[in-house]
């Protein structure tokens, strides 16, 4: 028997969620508050017993929100802070966006709202002479190039070929750690209704007027019936680089980053060929602008597709945003559409097959447009070694706190040990997350779309949490424009991890 027949289907897993060491789940910040409070109580006993009791009550009340966690791991302090921040922004009108001639944007344009408001779009040429769009965010000095892929799909593909694709995808992600200046990568798979415009254009341009009448009738029948109920899947990979100054180098502007990215983009696109992503090509400025325009206003999808077939839409980056948008606590309204965005709070436990996300990626009749975005932040080799060693120590510390051995803690220790061994032998370490956006054209269909996403996430074994109070930011982060959310936080990421 072949080795594959003996071993069975290949499974994947061993990912770990970063945790902060602390006593009984308090985290580093809560543990420091507890230890500091205990010292203050002991010192207060030297002055007065009642003072010590009062300080003890204050310490307990301050730690109580950190101990109350929901099923997604968020403590009470995080939930209260999010609610307060959203209420404060809503009272000042920051959740409402108006652009165009009657809006408050410069020169009456329809620039993108929120995190992408200051972004600029230019077009350059890579080393192979292909034009590519370069999206720059001056606030963080990030510059993003986007690759358009035509994924092959796993239907009627041998299991060995799928395993090969997954292996090469893992190698491609690991190689990102050696990309100079690369800070993040995102993969966006968008499922949307197919208007049939491209099929109609393809048939019309290639139909021979001298063809038999029966053949022409068949083609017209195909052109009329095939688009009904069909959907299109688009895959886009955004590579975000930082123009910040590095040791021995100067800070680069958009022109300098365009030259650097243009030299590296062909190699990255060529290496995607063995991952199952199909032929990858850089997106031009017009392609990226049209994609963002349709994301904010899906009602113009057919018009945009028809205009692209007639020479281009002529939409500029300053007009790619919505005319109006309003952010609510649990959903986001943009032009004539309504969207809900979820974030992954927990990856699938245990081992999974390569097809674990298939149900989540496929189109659904209750959702007009659906985007699943995988967010990756690769660690360089030096940082990766520190990360896996710290995770190993944190897993051991957590397991040693329990008086009775916990099965989940034991599995966590073994997973951390295996990750440390694999990193020592050359494996890459990548932080990853997921955002899922469901868009509908009618407000009454929102809850139906939310129920559909819940049903789709169950077979994928992914725990999704609706992004409360940050729907606009999450919507922008799910777009293929390279928004790196941790670099836009007011509270430093290290402080959030310690909580």
C-alpha cells in the first residue's frame, strides 16, 4: 500500500493564541495591580486596620472587571471601554460620514472614510514592466501593493496536489519574514453575484457572424441563462510595507517605496503559482479603485463592470468612497448597503483538514456580498525565537497554577514545545486573524445574513465575534487595501495584550 493510504488524509493545526502570563487569568496588568494592591494593604495595616480594609475593597473592585470574561475572552474592562468610546464618538457625530458636494471633504470629493481617509493612490511599474497600484497611508507610512489571483479551486483535485499547495503556501508565508520592510499581508476572498457582463462581452467579441444559426442560438441561450444564480469569487493579496527608516537607511517616501516594491513584486507573484492561487498579477490603480468603489456601493457593480468593458470607469481614488456612511453599534451603513463584520476570536481547536474553510468561503443566497479576509503579520527570525520561547514559558506557568492537571493546559504545553522545536529548525512564525464581512442591500436582511454567517462558521469550527463599536474600522480592514489595524490603535498593542 502507498504511504498516503496508510497515513490517511493530512491534517493541520498546532496554532496558539498569544496569552499574557498572570495569576488566575488576570493577565500581566491585572497581576501587577494585585501585587501592588497587596503591598499597599500591608503598609496600610501599619497605620490603621480600617484603612487597610478600605484599600482591600478598592483593589478587589478594580480587579473584578478583569475577572469577568465572556465566551470570546474579552474581560469586563474591555467591554466597558469599548462602549464608552463608541458613546463618546457618537455624541460628537464621529460615527456619521458625509462626502461629495454637500459633505465636509476637501473639494467635494468622495474620499474613503475612517482609517483610509488620508490614503493616496499612485501607479508605478514593476521589474517586468507591469503597472501596479501603490496605496500609501501617510499616518503610518505604510505602502501597499495588491495582487489579483485566479485561484484554481480544489474540486476534482487529488489529495496529494492539495497537500502540495498547502505546503507551498506555508513556505510562501514563511518567506515573508525575510521580506525587507514587510509588516503585514492580507488575503481577501470575495463572493458576489455574477452579473454576466463579462460572459456576455466574451461571447459577443468572439462570436463569428458566419457561424451556423444553431450555434449562435446556443451561445445566446448560454449568455441569457448561465449568469442567473451564479456567483464570482475573487482573490486578492495585499502586501503592506513600511517606509520607516531602518538602521543605515533613510526614510522612504511613496516614490522610493514604489521602486523597492516594484523590484520584489514579480518574485512574490511567481512564487504563488505553486500554492493553488493560480496566475497572480498586480492590480492597477483603476482595478483597485473600481473594487473599492463597488465594496462601498454594491448597487453600481453592474454599471462598473459595463464601463470597464467599454474602456474604463474613470473613477479616481478620491471618488472611490461612499457619499454617506453611518456606523452603528453592531452594523455599518454605507450608501445603499448595510454590512456586518465579524472577527475571529478563536481558531479551530485541534487538527483540521485543508478544506476547513470551504463552507465559509462559498457564496450564500442570503448574503449579497461576502468577504473573508485572512490577516497575517510575519515575525522576523529573531522575534520569532523570542515569541515561541515566551509562549512556552507562559504555557508552563499557566499549567503549574492548577492544583489538578488540566487537559487543555497540557495540550497547550505540548503545542508550545512543538512550536519551539519547529522554529528552531527553521519554520516561520506568523500571527494571523480573520475578518468576515456580510453585505446586504436591505436593512431588514441584516439578521438573516447574520444567521447565515453563524451557520457557515459552525462547519469551519471558527469562533466569530461581531465587532461591536468598531464596524467602520473593521469594514475598512477587511478590504484589500492593506490597513494594519494594530498600527492605528490609540492604546498600544503591548498594553492590550497585557490585559
